[in-house]
C-alpha cells in the first residue's frame, strides 16, 4: 500500500503518538509549557518523525483529521497530568495552514475543549510565518474567533520566513519562537548572537513573549538569559518525551 493509505489506516488503528518537549521559564527555572510533537509508530518502518509524513498529510488533506487527533490527545494528556497532581502547563500544538483554514476548526476545537474539560487558555497554536503572513484578513478573523476560546498563538520558526512587522503587530500573536538555526550557531558565530539578541529585543518592544528553540548547551542558555529571553526549549533541557517519561521528568527533573 502507498504511504497515504497507510496513514489513513494509521489514524483508524491508533498508530500515532505524541511526544512532549518541555519549555523552561528562564526567570523561575520552572517548566511552564510543553510542545506536542506527533510520531507515527509504523508497524514495519518503526517510529516515524513528522518530516517523514506531515508533508504527505498536508498534500492529501489528511492533516485535518490528523490534526484533530493531535489536539484531542494533547487535551486528554493535559488532564492526565493534572490528575497526577502536577501543576497546569501550557500546551503548544503545531498547526499547518491547511488545518487553520478548515471551516470546522472553531466548532471542533470548541467541542474538544468541552469534552476534555480543559480551559482553552492553556492551549497554544504554533503557526509558521509563511502561514500567518499569507492572507492576513482571513487569518485574523480565524485567530480572533479562536482567541475567544482563550487560545494563544505563537509564531514558529521565527526568523526563517519573512515577517512583515505590520502583521507582527496587528495579528493577535502572543509569542515568538526563535528558530533553532539561529540559536545553534551562537557559539561560533557572533552574527548569530546579534540576530538572536535583536529578535529578543524586538519581542520585548512588541510586548511579546519570546521562546528560544534548539537550546543544546549551557552556554546557549547563559547567553539567552543575558539577552533577556523569557523561555527556552531544546535538548539541553529535555528531548521530546513520551507521556510517561514526561511525567517522570516533571516530578523528578530528569
Ligand atoms: O519532532 P520534530 O521532528 O519532531 O518535528 C518536526 C516538525 O514537524 C516540526 O517543525 C513541527 O512543526 C512539525 N510537527 C510536529 N508535530 C506536528 C503536528 O502535530 N501537526 C503539524 N501540522 N505539524 C507538526
Ligand atoms: O519546527 P518546530 O519547531 O515545531 O520543530 C521542533 C523540532 O525541533 C522537532 O523536530 C524537535 O524534535 C526538534 N528539536 C527540539 N529540540 C531540539 C534541539 O535542541 N536541537 C535540535 N537539533 N532539534 C531539536
Ligand atoms: Mn513548533
Ligand atoms: Na520551530
């Protein structure tokens, strides 16, 4: 069978899984959020990462049902974590433009939030620059409608696309996520440090929360602190973890 029909089947057979990557608050040193990252436990090929099937899901439209599965599972796991007495965490879910455009997004999200009994304010959607900047009037309407449910938006892979500052300021975006390509080069490349610092300053000036991705070393973290970055995500803090390991990490810190 081709990968598309296999993915269709995977959705029915519950072969998908979510891993969660913790996000660290640099001010308090606490974990304050998670990013949900989808995985496919393929019966023959093993664990597949999103770049091996998300593009296909986007082309075929399967990303829409897949995305609802992701949101539903993430909300369920948030409740599971609460049930274990852990403090509430923000949950960030990646959203493709195709999902964002789906006419059922608002009603489905509303239903899922009700079903899972989660306050929408703990949910965050990560959109890429290219998605957000495309058709701003329609994009804004959708963002405002979802915002009514309390959902916040972050701009993912910030710095790699092209952001018009006009849109940055006029769309209801709460967070910038600095792409890991900038963060990773901070050791050896002064210009990368300057870019990261400039992006953090920009976020401060626009009153946005700023998250650095791809934080892989103590030195990265120290520089980000120095520049006033709010939050950090990356292997230095934790890899994306399956739910049970995440729970252990949150309780024992390793
Ligand atoms: O884990 P990593 O390889 O795990 O993720 C790679 C990319 O896949 C990320 O850039 C992320 O934006 C995207 N991605 C991960 N999970 C999802 C998801 O549930 N939906 C969508 N649309 N993209 C995702
Ligand atoms: O594009 P997006 O930011 O949504 O994708 C997150 C991706 O980055 C996932 O594939 C995740 O596994 C990966 N990732 C998370 N932390 C690190 C890190 O510290 N270094 C690298 N190279 N990749 C990371
Ligand atoms: Mn992301
Ligand atoms: Na990113």
